[in-house]
């Protein structure tokens, strides 16, 4: 996924300031069992909570202090800077806070060190998030933050119509096409600009029809299927019939969030970060909307998993400390603060049923359900190329430049070239 405001839900950019490397220490050991000061390279900490958590670590680890390397917002810049650093075998990064879709790429290149599954409480995490941290049956990272797309709807309007929130595509299509205009609203907004957001939206539709883009750990093309065609037909039909407006084809996360929060749409697909903003003081829709799992072809659908994983750089001199820092950051107490202070979805399963947290964040049960039914994005070292190809093909269909059949067939050919090589 790619981010603007949604950066707080995932890892974002990298632009290092000079002098941000690990501080020197005379009482250190180096290598895989090395201990000493470490750095945490992460996306911009918009809420400021990470610095506070590292202060807690540093207070009890005076000879193994952790320094935060905060990075800018653009996710492409994050990936590019991390790759540049790792290709140079630089020791500057010890712990990498990576988007979940990068795990396979970084592991295949040998840039991150495999981890011992017994050192981390993986059995306490929501099961699907653990899969995002593995590659070829080995653990290369530890889930830190998770995420799943959900459907926002105007509860006040559906209540007036005595309608439940949509469970299927047919429900969504009917209400977006017929109910929305009666209240002067537009139908449905997602993230349909040709970027990672469109890849995610299309992948969710394919999964929600029972299909997938790639199979076999990202080695086999699976998109040339009836399910994939049904998914694209559904979205294209929305554009043709107008319940997905033309302006929605220019939306990323923030544009769709703002349009829904301004009271212009009946439905919106987005990440959970939009909930607190929608309920904030002064929001036109505060107290007037609800959240449910994404609808699917015949019932509740399937989201793409978002979030970030923590990994140890293969070139870190203090990998033992780096692993210990990851255990701290992914422990139960810190994961609770991930939600309370960082406004980020945690990976520990029990936090989603904690009564106090559910009272404060009423969407947690829906988010838990959405995460449990979500799928990781394709596990391929070439994910960036895959994402670009998917977004381009889906956009060609949504802008009516190609029919769904033509776009699907072309995408299957392009993905075949990517995963098999030239």
C-alpha cells in the first residue's frame, strides 16, 4: 500500500540525516551475536509515540541504546533508500521497519537475517499477520503493525431506509445506485488512482470472489480466472453505471477519506485510520457512520493485509541487541501502546477483545474479523513490478480503455513475464 495521511498505518519514507548512525561504545560485541547500540529505521512517526517507547528501552539498556532514524512520507523513497543502504552493505540500519509487502524481496536478496521462531510470541499474534513475515517457510521478520481494509457506510441513512449494511456486492451496488441519489450522495469511493492503492482494491475484489493474483509463493500466475474477471466486471460496472463516480478514479486514501467525511458518499473502502478522523470533533459525519467488513461476491469479502514488520539487517554489527529490541517492540505491553499512543492496529490477538480497548475503539471487532479473513499480498521478490502491472491493467479497465477480458488477459501475460523472468 502507499500512503499520505495513511502513513501512520504503515511504513513510510527514508531520507537520512548525516550523523545518525549508531553511537560508538567500547563495551560491545559484533556480528550475529553482537550487542551494543542500535538504530531503528522507520517511517515518519506522526504521533511521536515511538520516541517515547525507545526512551523506555534506553532507560534499562544504557549500553545498548536505540536511536530512531525517522524517514519522510513517500513509501517509494523508503524502499529505495533502504535498498541503497543494504546494497552498500552499510551498518547504519540495525532494525528495519518494513512494509509487509517487502519481506519477500528483502529476504530473497539476503538483506535481512532469518530469525528463530522460538524467540518471539508468534502464537499470540493474529494468525494471518505471521504469514506476512515469512518467505519460503522461514521467518525473516516479526509482525509489528497490521491493517485491513473495511467498508465505511452512512448508518444514519441506511437506518432511515431500514436497510442493514451491505454484505455482498449486490447489496453494495443496489444501495449505491438507488439509495445514495435519494439523499443527494454519491455511491462508492475506494482508492482507484493507478498506484498501490488500486492494486490493493483490485486484489481485494479478486479475493472476495474466491480468486487470487499469484499462487505458489508468488511463482504462478492465477489472475486469468473467472473470479478475477468477475471482480473487474463488478468495478467497471460501477464506473459505467455511475455509482463509482469518475472523480473516484483520482482518489488515494486521503481523497476518499475526505470525500466520505465531508458527507458526499454513502460508502467508502478505506483503512481503520479514517475512523477516529470521522468521529473527531467538528466532523460532519461524527456519530452518523458505521464500519463493517468488505462485502464480497456471496457474503463478507477478503481484504489485503497491510501493516509493517520488523527485521534485522544482515549487515548490523549488533544483531543480538537488534533481536532483543524487536522482542521489546512486539511484546504485549508495547503493542498496547501501539494502539493507544500510535493509533495503529496491533498484532496481538487478545487486544482485539479487551473490553476497555473495545469501548475506546468500537471498530476493533470488525477489524479483527477483517484481518482474520484477509490475505497477504503476493509473496514475490518482484512485488513492486507486480503491483505496477496490476494497477495499470485495472486502471485501463476502469477508464474503459480496455474491456475487463482484455485487461485480464494482458495482465496475465505481463505477470507471467515478471515471475518467470525475461
